[in-house]
C-alpha cells in the first residue's frame, strides 16, 4: 500500500530532526485543508512540532494548538520557500519559540499548493547573519515592520536580478502612507488606482511581479503599513537631505532620506548602479544590504 506523500515526508523529517538534534520542526500548512490533514495525522511527537500558517488564515473550527507545541502566524514575504522560512524563523524568535542559535527542520511545499515536497535543515548559528544581514531590532517595533521585511525581499530581488537583464533603481516608501501621499504627486498614471485593497496586497504573487515591472518607471512605490500598494510612479516632494553619509549617493537616496525625516515612513532604495539596497528611517541610513543572486533564487 502506497502511503500518502505528505505523511511520508513528515515522518522522514521527524527522523531527521531527531538525528540532527534539532529543537523544532516547522511544518508549513498553507490552507484549511492542509490543517485538517495535520490534525487527522495524529502525530505523537507533538513537543517539537510548530505549525506555520498564513497570517490571514481563518481557522474557527480547528484548534491547532492541541496538536503541536506552538502555532506561528507568519507573513510570507515574496512567497518563495526562502522567504517563507525566513519570516517564520523571525516570528518564532519574536514569540520565544526558538532562539537565534537554534537548529530547526522545515517541511513545506509551494506557497499556493497544499502538498509538501521539501525538507530543509537550518542551524541558525551559521545562517542567521546571512538570512537577516542587519539588526532588525532597529525597526522591530515599527507599525509596518512585517511589510518592511516583505518589501526588502522584493528590493533584494530587483537589486540582484534587475528586470529583463537591465539594472533597475527604485524607491519604496512604507507606512504613514497618508502623509507620504500628501507630500508627493504622480509622475505617471497610478496603475494601482481603483483596485480593491485585497487585490493590492504585496503578499500576492501577481502584485509582487507587477511591482518589479513598475520599478522601471520613474518615481516611488508607496505602500501602507498593512502591505497595500497605494501608488507607483510617485514623485517625493521637498528638498532631499544632504549629509556627509549621503555624499556620493544619488537623488533617490536623498529623496528617501527627506521623506522619512518628514513622516513616520521607512524608505527602501535600490541603487541602479550597484544593486545595493539601503534602508532609511527618520532621515538616516539604518541598513545597507548587498543582494546575492544565488540566495535570491531559492
């Protein structure tokens, strides 16, 4: 009798977790059907299991906490396996489920499918600094924190790969979108105008791809703290900041510094010449990230 693929993969992942001394096994359940399968699986080794589900998933009739050690509701970023794992780890650390030096096994599948097809092993003592190449505590209390992290994934993809073989530079402004819109105006027609909020979320793959394509346009992409894309092709008004640390950087960086000094927003700039991603808050650079092509393709 052929066993269910998901059960076989989970069973083997539990063995790997035991044999590698991993503290937790994160299993990614993408929808209600997957959660019901997990409940019916009657897994006995619940102490090390952490169920990772989408932040927006409504589970009124299913109490997953009875069947595992913890439940993580995670924002999935740009939906690649790398991105989903990264945000689940970040949320796990924030909730005290794992530490920054934990060893974790993950079981997951494609972001929009219910099946499982991948097992990964992570020693965070070795990979944490690569997965999170700056101190996230600087902005961890920001209202738009999860959106900022999701935008960073998009920005790093643009910095590493450009668009259609050409280098692309752009600005993302996240949070305090009302004030940002008041302090900016359209350079081109706003391609997101008129669409309902649920169709403008940056957790949607089609929105991510649209943003990458629109990054070729002049102007900034404005995103609310909840991850709703308000506009693209936006000119940020007011003189940009010029400081010693900004010398040698272009108009995009100065504009990003200026808008974050005048609002509560965080700005993310992709350099067209280098692909580097720079993060601004309160008019200052808080992080500079170097895109790595091999890692962005996972």
